[in-house]
C-alpha cells in the first residue's frame, strides 16, 4: 500500500500532469461551447430560443393525442404553403411564431414534429420488431437453425415493451452522446503520464537500484500497475463528468435524463433500454475500461523503452491503428472486429447503439457485452505480461512490510 | 571529422533519423497507394472512350466545342464510345458554368494531387520524432552542462543542431510532395499544368487565379512552412522541457489538437502548423449550406484570400523566428555533444497503417439467373421467389409465405433495401444501405456515413450473410 501511494505520487500526482489536466479541461469546455453553437440553433438564434421555450411548455410531458393534434394543426398549414414555395419570404409576417413562414416550418419540424413523430412511433416500431423476430424464430426453429432462432428470440426479448411516453428536449443528449473530442484529450494525457512509468526509473538508473531492494522487482511493478489503473480510470471519468456538466451548462440536459436511451434518434436501434442518464454513466464507465485496457498496453510498451519517446510514439501508433481499424470496421457488419477494438470500446455508441450479436459457440452475445469482456482480457493480459517481463529481484518479498 | 559530421551522424544514427526517414517514406507511399481513389471514377473506367472525345475538345471553352458536344449528345454516340460521351458531357456541363477559367482536361491526376486530405500524420510524427531528441537527448544524458564549458559548446552547436533539424524537416516535407507528384503522374498523368486550377472540380468555386502548377507550388510551399514551424516549435519545447515525455506530449498536442478541435472556418485564419500542413484548404473556394433558421444560405467555409494566406504565412514565419530566438536565449549559444536519446523509430511504423482503405474482395455473382426487374418469379427446390412491394417474397408448396430479408431490426435501424434483387442457385442477393447522420470520426462530426452491403440469403436455411460491404465516410473524417 505504501509503495502504491508512493508510485501514484511519483508518476501521476505531479504538477505537469495537473497543469495538463487543467488546460485540457478548459479546452474541452471551449470545444463543447463551439459544438453547441455550431449544432444548436437555440444557442445562436434568439428568436428561435424564445419561440422554442414558449412552445415547449405546450408539448412537453406526457404524449397525448391532443398535443399531437395541436402540433399538427400548427404545422400542416405551414408545410402546405412552404412546400410549393408560394409563401412570402418576408420576415415580419403577422401571426407567425418567428416572423417568417419558412423559419416557422423549420423550427417546428426540427424541435417538435420530428422528435414527436420519433417518440410516438417508437412503440409501434418496437412491436413490429418483436413480431418479426418471433416469426423469424418460428421459421428458423422449423428449419433447424438454432443460432438464428436464439438470436431472434434475443431481439424479441430486448425490444418487447419499448415505448416513449413523454415528450422531452433531447438535442443536448444527441450532441453529448456523439461528442468525442474529450477522448483525444484524455488519450494525450494518458500517453504522457503512462509512457514514463518505467522510462523515468530507467533514465535516472533507478531501475538497477530498485532490483536490489525488497520493495523493488515485481512488487514495485505491481504498485506501478495499480497506480496506473487508478489514473487511467480517473482521467476518462473526469472528462466524461466535465462533458456532462459542460453540455448541461450550454444546453438543457436535465429535461431528458429520464427518457429511455432509444428515444434519441442516433440510438433508435440500441441494444440497451436504460434511461439516457443511466446510459451516459454506463458509456462513460465502458470508455474508462477501454482506456484502461489501452493504458496497460502502453505500460507494457513503456517497459521496453530506454526513454519516454519510444513509448509515447508507439502508444500513439497503437491508438492510431485502433482508430484506423475502428473507422474501417466500426460501421460494417463485422461485429467481431468491432468488439475486439479498444477504440470502439472508447467511442462506444456503435456497440450500444446497434443490436448486433457475436456467435459464441452457438450462443448469441451482444457486441457490447463481448467488447467489455475482450477489453478486460486485453488489459489483464498486458498487465500480466508487464509483471512477468519486468525485472525480478531475488530478495524474499514481505520483509519490508 | 568536423563537428558538423558528428552532428549529422548523431541525428541519423544515434537518434535513428535514418530509420525514421525510411519508415516515413514507406508510410507516405503506402498512404498514397491505399487511400488514393480517382475523383472521377467513370473517366478512369472508360478511359479510352473518354479520351477519344477529350482529344477533340481539350483546352478552353469555345463555341465550336460546345456545338460539337451538343451535337454528339443529341445524335447519341455510337456503341463503342457511349460511356465516354456521358463522362465528357458531364465535364462539359461543369465547364459551361464558368467558361473563362474552367478548361477541358483529364483532371483525375490533379484532383488526386490536390485533394483535401487529413493532417499528414506520418509527416508530423517524423518531425516530432526527429526534433524531440535533439535537445532532450543532451539534457537526459547530462551532457548539456558539460558542453556548456567547452570551447565549441557555444553558438556553433546551437546553430548546427537547429539548422540540421530544419534542413531534415524541409527534406521530409519536400519528399512528401515529390512522392505524391510521382504517384499521381504515374497513376493518372498530370497533363497541362498551365491550365487554370478551376478546371479541377474541387476548386470550381475558387476566386484565385492560379494555374494547376502554381496551385501545387503554393501548396508545397505552405506545407514546407508548416513543417518548419512544427519543427521549430518542437525544438523550442524540447529545449525548455528537457524531458522526452513532456516534449513529445506538448508537441503532439500542438500538432494534433487544433486540427481536431478547431472548425474549418477558424483553422485557416490562424498560423498553425496543422493548417499549413493541410495547404489545400488555402486553395479551396467558399462553400455554402442551407440555413434552417432563415431558409437562406450560410457560409460553411470561406475562401482564404491571397492577403489572408500571406498573413498566415507571415505569422508562421514569425512563430519560427520567435522559437529560434527563444532557443538562443535558452542556451546562450551553448550546447554540444553527448550520446543523445534513442528514439526507437520502429514506433513510427505503427503510424503507417493510419488509413486502411479498400474493401473486401468477395466477388458478386457472375452470371445472375434471376433479376427481379426482368422476370416475374424465381423457382428453387419447390420455393417460388417473387417481388412484392419491392421486397422478395418466398412461397413454398405448403402455402407458407416468408418476406425476405429476415431482418427484425429494419423498422428501427434505418436500413433500406434496394431493388432489384438477384438470385442464383440457392441464394438470393440483395442490396442494403445504411446512412448514419453522425460521423464516426474524431474530427468534425458532420456529414453522413454510408454503408452499402450486398447480402445473401440461403434459401435452404434462410440464413443471411454479408458478402460485400463498402463504407463511405464523410470527407472530414479521414
């Protein structure tokens, strides 16, 4: 325990690391602001923001047919006169919300009609999915394809009972769930801190000295691994928290906290059914796990380098390889290549956001489940290798403690 | 051996500069080979037919050429040149929009050469790996303090080290250009370098009056400036930080973060190494998109004017000058020998697989027996496949009806199945398309990703598998 605290202080609780964290946090917040300004018209257009606030009161909360009818009564005539472009383009028209027909149409479409349609259709779509999956299950059972039958049974189980009953503002969550910049920031900090774990000792010849002490050798490596684990989990979680608070500050997140995750458009085929807030927490933890697995690989590389430059470059190279593979296969149907890639565990919306299975000995396993297991295995293997390959001292352990 | 020889040997051997450079060149070549694709694939596919027409109209727009093409299009080409006529007519329509500076030209080579690429990561990595050990190596080995007391450990060493690093950087940057030039010339040919750059479709909206050769020369110059700026900043950082890890971390942040973090609009207004190393952005014309709030258009990208480009270049030169002055201040002109660091350049090889292009090599069926557009039904082993509402439907002798594909998730995941579908032997083939409105990239997540798949259903078991797939990423996500 003492060794662990000492390594933690020596490697990670240092001024440059904290300075980098502070600067990157500020950069992250600035980027969040820029992303929100870029994507949300409520941030840049005062009229839109005011009108949306006013209208939101009419439609938020439980979805009822009355609300839908009221919304369509407002929207249909606008759609009618703007579709054939006969409406005036003047921007001071009486009786409109924003002063302009086209602007009204776009606003209603973007912030009310299309989310309302999505929420409302959710139940019917899910019921269709369940029905199709049950039919397929019966067909495959008849044809004797047991894996396909099980897979369809799993789909039916996942999708049964899905429905969105409330209308909420979800734009903030859409931006939050697709925001990746902080992952790069976390990666750079981890690379910087981890690449010197072993190289620092080597640079000042501490490694030879340590081999001659009871606390050296594998027990000091173990302490390093434990300290690195704490650090690699803490940094991504810190950035995930900053992201949540940052987006919460510039856009309203709390409204949609309780909606199910599949209410968000990009997650409509999600294989999980928790609330958006709960999903964000799970996603952040999974991201931290992905970083931990990569971090252990960085550590293993760091053991081989005389100076910190090689581990840094090699670590960046490993991440780039994972990124290239993620870009190549992230969208494809190669579920295994997706799940085995730490990059996809870090940027994990395509694992959670799709209902895809991997065939493990005839049992359908969801990609995100397989990915979590594989990441954990990768991290543990790298850590075990680092421990095994690291310097051994032949002084009996436990003397000092 | 003179001191300069020692310095060169240290850079190339002790610091593994030669290995880094070799890996860098290999990475650049591989990147070219793996990621290059023809801008106009039809012109490449029907090259002979296309060239047949191009020969007649090559060069600037004239009334005769326009009449000739209109006549040919109205007449309908003979069988042999039909595809070529389509290609040249497309080009004619493009040229017609800006007759004074859009020329008829086989533009694929130039389009590839001047393509808007992502940040050249192998180049950035090579520069950082070469520059970081120059001063960090001296500090790490403790040679720094020793050299300060020696006779030649003054200005001469600072000068030699810095000049050598900058020269190596310049060589790397210029070799990138040479590799790309050679690659595009060999693959497509680079004809008529004196035509205006607007002849290439990507620059159709640009205001600048540059020839194709001039555009490439400007791009190369800007890239060189950006590379030198990155090297100078890295040298300066490493001289002040003295630690490998911190120097590598900070210079990577300088190289990469502005590229990922800043939008297109701001990037090209600032003298950043990353924006200068992606010089095509300084050549492109303005781009517009529809504005949801007003129904009008908004500027997505504003063309960098000549003055802006000059100001950015000047800014970069200023940054280089400040870095050099800071270096001088740091050492007072004193730095010398020492063993230096050992950057295991093998690491750079990992960056080489940065972009894996291409796609699977599964073959689509050769001789399709059934095409849902041409024939009404397909029979296989007692099963009848027909097309109903654009979907294949299978009926067996017992009256069981199964609509294909057996994809329960179609209502929620936005998959679109496209007619016609095909059948051959016991397989039915479909096309499926996905489009994801949110980019998969770490950079600007705008635009859409398209996934097109060819699926195959086995009529014996109704198992579905993907036999071929392509993923198209939005431009910014490379």
